[in-house]
């Protein structure tokens, strides 16, 4: 992705595969564009409001059409015990869509996502690597590829 607009388009292309119960992990160093992908995804779902980074609040909830989405950022978790005491585990259920920045801060306590998006710096731009971890994730990936 040569610029932030291209990263937004990646998010938009991911929107078509969003459905209740699905989980997306967004990995990559500080500033690689994780929040930008989420911004594009929410925009792709028709959301027109402001998408704030959840770095301080840890979670930002969105209700779009009939979907309940939760955008998490676990960067501030020092270790996985903070994930346990946060009570966020109950957000990961069949009725919600969870988009998680810095999932590694919750360690192995967090179940593998349907889809994993890893972002890397590539010159002035960014590179995205996608992996599916479930049948649902595979379908999500296929829907992404048909739109990207
Ligand atoms: N493909 C790209 N090329 C260049 N700049 C980009 C690209 N994608 C996003 N950016 C820019 O990178 C900056 C950081 O983006 P963003 O906040 O989305 O990163 P992040 O991974 O969420 O960071 P953090 O780990 O701090 O939450 C923003 O200024 C954004 O516009
Ligand atoms: Mg971010």
C-alpha cells in the first residue's frame, strides 16, 4: 500500500466479509496502519462518524446496521493478566465482531482469530500479510480478494 488511502481501501475490501461472531487481529509495529485499516473497514460498512484510536480507552464500540462491533487496542496491557481482569473476554461472542490491535499483548489467552492481518513498513508505504485461521476466515479472505 503506497499511502494511507490504499490502507483505507484494504479496510474497505475487508468490510464485505464482516459478519456477527467474526474476529480480526491487526498486528504490526506502532504506526504501521492498524487503526487506518479499521477506519476503512467501518467506512466500508457505511459508518460516517469519527473513528478514534482506542489506545487510551482500550475499546471503542460501534453499532452499524444490525452489527455490534468492538475495536480494541491492547497495547497498554503489560501482561496477559490484565486481559483476564479487563473482562473483555465476554465481548468475544457469536453476536459481536471484534477488531483487535495488539492482540499479542493478551498472549495465548486470546483465541486465534478468523483472520489475521499483519502490517509492515515497506519504504514510504506499508505491506499487508493476511492469514486465515478458520473456515470462516477462509471465506472472509476470499471475499477480500474478490474486492481488493
Ligand atoms: N500505506 C501507508 N503508507 C503511508 N502511511 C500510511 C499508510 N497507511 C497508514 N499510514 C499512516 O500511518 C500513520 C499511523 O497509522 P495508524 O494510526 O493507523 O497506525 P497503527 O498501526 O494503528 O498505530 P498504533 O500501533 O500506534 O495504534 C497514520 O498517519 C496513517 O495515515
Ligand atoms: Mg492504532
